[in-house]
C-alpha cells in the first residue's frame, strides 16, 4: 500500500497552472487571525464591559487582540479580487469570470442571510431579522466586480482608487437627507439598522462603500502578481511601503482619511500611540485601508521571496486554499464550544441563542450574565484549539478540490 504523508498538499493536476503559494499563505494567516476575533466575541469576559478599542478603559492586550484582526476583512476582500484576475490567466474568458463572480456573489449574500446568521445565533428567529456583515459585503462586491471587469484595467484601477481615497468626503452625509432612500445610504455608506418592513429591521454592519473599491483594487493588483517574479516582488514591496508611509503621513497630519482624529491621551504616550492606530472600520476609512493593505503588500513580497513554504507552514497553506469552507465551519464550532462552557459554568445557554455578538456590540445590549467569560490568555487558548480542530476537515476539502473539478466545489 502506498503511504501518504498526512501533511502533504496535493500537487496541481496536469494542465492546471500552479497556485501562487504566497497568496494562499497570506490568506491562510488571515483566516487564522480572524478566528481569534470571533473566539473573543463568544468567550471574552471583557467584551461587553468595554470595547477593546475604548482607550479610556481597554488594556494593551485587548487593544492589539482586536487591532491585529483589522487586517482580515481588507486583505481577504483585496485577494478575492486578485483571484478573479488570475482566473483570466488560467484560460477563462471575461464572460466566464463575470458569470462566476455574479453567481458566487449572490451565493455569498444568501449564505450570510441564512447559514452564517444561524451559525452566530443558533436561533431560527434570526432569519426574520436579517443583517449584512462581511460575507454579505464580499458577495455584493463580487456582483459589482462582475460588471467592472469589462472596463479597461486602467479605468477599473482608477475607479478603485477614487472610491477608496474619496469616500470619506461623503462622511457628512446622513441617511435622513435621502428621505425614502435613507436605507440605501445605510447599505452603501452609513451602516446600522433601518426598517425594510413594518416589523422587520435590516442591520448593516458592513456598508458596501468602499469594499467594492477594495475588491476592484485587488483585481487590478492581479496584473502585478502576473508579472515576472522578481519584478512583482519589487513592485509589491515598494507599493506596500508607499501605502504604509501614506498612512503615517496622513494620520500624523490629522486632516483627512478618518472621521476620528488622533489626540494626546490622558493615559500617557503609549495610549496616544494607540489613538494614532485607532481607526474606523464601519465603513473602513481611507486610513484604515492604508494601514492594513500597505503592510499586507510588504508581507506578500516577503512571502513570495521566501519561496516554497516549509512543512510547518503547510497547515496555513491549507486554510488559505479553502477560506470559505473554513469560515463556514469556524463560527458554529466556536459557538458550540461557547455553549459547552456556558452549560458547564452557568447551567444553561445564557444569551448565546439570541443575537449576533457584533449586533449586540453596536446596540449596547448584553448577551451574557455577570461573570460570564474567560481571561484573555484563555481566549488565546480556545483560539488555538479551534484552529487545530479545523485543520483536518480543511485538509480533506483542500485535497478534494485538488482531485476533482466539479463546478460546485468552486463555490465553497
């Protein structure tokens, strides 16, 4: 019998262009870090005592536990656009790529409103209280990109830059100014709850602007990734350094790019520095995107230069190759572990069958009883357990996708 190394990742089938490991590695790290934020949502005893970015109350550990996860949504959205561009280099026509983006985007929106919502709450009533979070925003961004890819690449890149760099000019506009169309402005830019039926509210956690621009920028970035290796490494490095420096200079100037200016803090120089890093995510400000995408491009250049990932990085590579499958598994897994803790510590599910944690955070409601939750080191321990439990099913699915070319597999 042939012995198979359980940690090995299957090679690409003959005739299929090899995947670019440095993209999958970064995506894999992003998925791992994302799980930390969601473990914190379900387990942290501090979550509803204070916000992790509330500089008057937070600790250094809580702030950076939240801050590091800021990289997840922008980088994943950006790399989704890059993947769409690379599909064109693997023999697919624009019409085929547009169709895939359109249908997969619609599929993601449906998943957000059903499977993902139920995973967060385990409560069927959530289906009557819909909301739009990250998967919803990614879905609509794909739908928009399905049309944008027909533009010349320079025009698409210009659109992306204008949307990312200019959307903070719209901050003074409020939904009430749009009358009956106020809900549309909530969806596009403002976020928060708005009424769609007399007894039904839709909660927008991720307004679509500028996520559509981020995905379009990722698509344009695909042209750089498609260049000769040393050339793309140089461009990625200097582009990343340039974006990061732009963040530092704009933030220091305090003139544009985020609704909240930084300021000296009463808790000292360290918390003044945290104020500098404390940026708006909902919707993501220009400075938030520069702060996250700039360093991410530098990391991509480093990963590309490092070459073939070693044995220790293969699990990260696996997660990066099946990100949606990972996402759909990790939330119910974390929720089940939280329920186990809740029953053991409190004899019941407490508030874990009610609303999504991010909705509770926005509305100020309390999910859990006094005394619920574990310390920050405990949160990190649960996070490592979650990631370890996800590895085998994700490896199985990654191998399945390598062996077979069924169309439905590309939608997971």
